[in-house]
C-alpha cells in the first residue's frame, strides 16, 4: 500500500500532494488499527515508520508551519497510546516514537527558530513534554510489576530507571530547544525557558511525591521515584536558569552560594542528595573559573602585587571557590565507602583551587613554588588526619610535580642572584631545594601514620628524596667541584652518624650513596674537566686531597651497615670489598694524574714523564700485593699483579719506543728482573702463609 501510494505520487505523477499525503496517513492509520486488533507490534512499527517517512517523500515547497508539529504530535500520541494500552512488545513502539520525535521534531524546531514561527515551536515543545510525561505518569500510577528499590552494588534493570531516564532526557531536550527558540525568536529572555521547566517539574514533583519529606524519605513506588527525578530536574533547570540569567562573576557567585547552601542544608536535614546537588553547582563554578575566566580575563589580568603574588579579582574568586569546596567536605558526616572517598576528593579539590588561585603569569616563581609546597603540606596533613590514602597519594603526586618543576635547570637559571663563598654558590633556588626536602620529610612522617601499607614508602619519602634534594641544592654550574665534594662528604658522614638513631629510614644505605655521588662529582670535575693547576705545589692539588678524603671515608661510611640483621655476613663482606676496591681505584686515578703533573713540573722530557707514571703504577701494584698478603685478600694481590703487568707492558710498548737500542735492551732486562723478584717474593710469602704441609700417615694416625 505504501509503495503503491508513492508510485502513484512520484514516478507516475497521478496524485497531487494533498491526496498523496492523505493516502500515506490512511495507510499508517490502517496499519496501526490492524496491529492493535491483531496485537502485532511489528505491523505497528512498520506503519509508524511509513508515517514518519511521508514528510520526506512528499515535496512540499512552502508547507504551513502548523502541519509538521500537528503531524508529529499525532504520531507521538498514537505510539504512546498503543504502548500504554497493549504494553508487552509494544514498548518498542514507545521507543520508536520517542526517538523519531526527538530527531525529526528537533530538526524541525531548529529550522523554524524564527520570530514568525516562535509560537508554533514553543507549543510543539511544550506539548511533547506534557504528552511524554503524561504517559510516564500513567505507567507509574499503574505499574505492571511490583516496585523494586535500587540498592548500591546491585545490577540495575531497565524497568527500574526507564521512567526517570526518559523524563530527564525529555526535559533536557525541551529545555535546550526552548533556549534556542527564545534566543532566535521573540525578544524574551532566554533564561525563561529553563525557568518554565522549573515550574513544570515542580508541579509534577508535588503531584507524584509531594508528601515525601524533601530529599530525605526514599521513594517507595514508581510514582514517587519519578517524582524524585522531577525534583532533581527542577534543581538542574534552576542552575541553567541562573547560568543564562546572570553573566560573568555574578553567575559564579550564585553557583558558589547555591552549592554551599545546598550542602549545608544536606547536613542539617540530613540529605545526601542535597549534597550531590550542591556539589554539581560547585563543579560548574570551578570549571567556569578554570576554563573560561582563566583563559579570557582571569589569570592574565593585571592587578596589584604583594610579596611576589598577584592580587586579582580572579584570585579572590578562586579562593572563594576553594573555601566553598572545603566547607562542602566538612558537611559530610563521618562515613565509610563512597562518601569517605568523596570527602577526600572534595578536600583535594578545595586545596587545589586555593593553590591555583595564586598562579599568575606575572607572579614571582619563588613565591609560587613556596605556595605549592605549603599547599602540599596542608593536603598531607589532611590526609593524615582523615587517614585518607587517596588524598595522600594525590598530595604526593602534586609534591612530585612541584619538586620536578623546582629542580629543572631552567628554573635554577632564573635565580642567578647568589652568595658565593669558598667556591660555593647559594641562591634562592638552593633555599627552595632545602624547603622541598623539608616538605618531603614532613610528608614521610605524615603518610607513615595513615596505615601499614604507607609505612613502606616512609624511607624513600622521609629520607631518600630529601637527601637527594639537599645534595642537589649545592649544585651550581659556577661552583667549584672540590667544594661541592667536601660539602657532600660532610653530609654523608652526618647521615652515617644519624643512622643508628633512625635505622628505619635506611640512612646507613643513603650515606654510602652520598660518598659515591662525591666520586661522580670528583670524576666530572677533575678527570673529565681536566686536572690542570700546574701552579700548585706538588701533592697539594685539590683533586688529590679530595680523592684521598673520599677514599678514606669509604671504610668508615659502611660501618653502620654491619648493624643490619637482615643482611648476611657474606653480603656484608662483599660490600666491604667493593668499598675498598672503589677507594683503591680512586686513589690510583688521582695519584696517577698527580704523578703526571709532577713529572711535567720537573722535566720537559716526554720519555721521563711517561716513565714516571709507569714507575708509580709498578709501586702501587707492589703495595697492593703487600696489602693483599697482609689482609689475606686475594683480589688485592691479583689487582696488584695485573697493574704491574700493565705497567711493564706500557714501559715496553710506549715508554721505550723512542729510546736507542742499548738503552732499550737494558730497559727490557730491568722489567724482567723486577718480574722475577716479584714472582720469587710472591711464592715465598704464599708458602709462608700456607704453613708446613702435614704428612698424610701422621694425620691418619693422629686421627685414629
């Protein structure tokens, strides 16, 4: 029938537009009547699809403005009537007419949003809202199934929430189209559209759930649930009306006031629904301040300067917003689960807004950094007070970001004003690094009281990161590496002395790490950077003296580790051997550089200069061999032998390359005799240390 009617109108051009429209409508009406008589939902759906297709199939050049809304309202009434009367599978008909009205009707309203068609659009939107809610009211008044309450943690069935979600969606659709019509239509304030929605939803709320105490008593029927949903819609539409009626910071002020008032009322009733409503208002205000105000006229607006901060109106509103969030968090009574986490989130949001309020493109970076550290301290204190692990993690994340920002080289270069003494340069950046270290130490103490899981991070937070920051605060590209090494060495010894008192902070581990850091600084300053200082007297080079001090420190800096019961004896012995090896290598490198410097000072002959280093390596290797026998450390003996071998190889291949034949023969004989002497002495001392070998027969008789 649809195809025949379209063929008669389109390809064959036998029918005029009015006649074709009547035929399409008659087909739809006949199909709907047959579907109702036979209870065939598929026939009703097909008929309605044909009915909604008719306006697109007919080419009407200048249709009357009342035809389309009347036609759509008729189809909506038919679909809602069928679904409400027959139910069962006919609920699909209700979904079809709702979606068709939303898309087709919304497109029509957007196309006729003009002053001359203003009344048609407003009437259509109003009637759609009333018809859909009338069907929802009727279904809620006579439910087909028993009422089922919604509990947290349980799966939600569509039947439980269908009415509320459809009501919310319809109200939002109508309010949005109403604002569009009022904006492009008559000279009427656009905030009247959501305001009218407030009146309609309040009436529906009072009809269905007016006997309930406001947002306190839980609904006990589908009708009361729909009424509670209308109450929440009234609140949302009120927010929208305020947003459209006011502008600028007056709008933000109203949102903040509504949010605080709602949360305070929720604590007084008590009603957590009111708290959520207030939280939505505060969120809108915060987003407006952060996104709209800050980019347009907020953080970049000039204002008064005080103590490195920029005092502006935007800063004042950010402070008000932060305080409002903190008040909202205070209104939550002690609770567990979701509400406990929500309270921590609100505290974090409030403190974050307070901190972001002090940021300004013209503010002093030092003042902003101090504010960031204070903000992290307050958040950590709140986390400890509330035993909120999530808030503690949020604070640690902010503190990490602030520390990385402070520790950036570009940040340090902004604070070039410094005080210099004995090769050290201290600036405001150095003070910031010390303040950050103190903040981390306080954070470790605070997070340790939250729970047993957080105590595992106390060593890193209370000692590890602060020690790194304290050490880093002395770094400056103009500083003398020797002076930095001396300060770091003193700090390492102070940490080692304090380790028995605070063993749980792993200070006995961080102290050797500090000495190793001294080795890195020494290497970068005197090995990579060049030994130099030819004008200094022999054996008084700062690199030599500092290397000897660091080498001597290694045996003492690891002493506190012997008090750790969890480390076995073998591991401690290996640690000590590694420490001695690093110390010996450090002394060898520094004395080698110093020997070469002294040789350059004494003689200008290249052969003599190279021979001096070779002789020193042979002497140092001999000392290692003697020390290895004395302390019964085979590794030292092997290292000494290897060093002597390297020295001899260097002498034969490099040092004697430019000498004459006779001297070269004599030079080869000399190292050969030295190797024989070392081998003979090594064998004799080894035999003496091993002792006499007992006879096997005597040993067996004695044992018997």
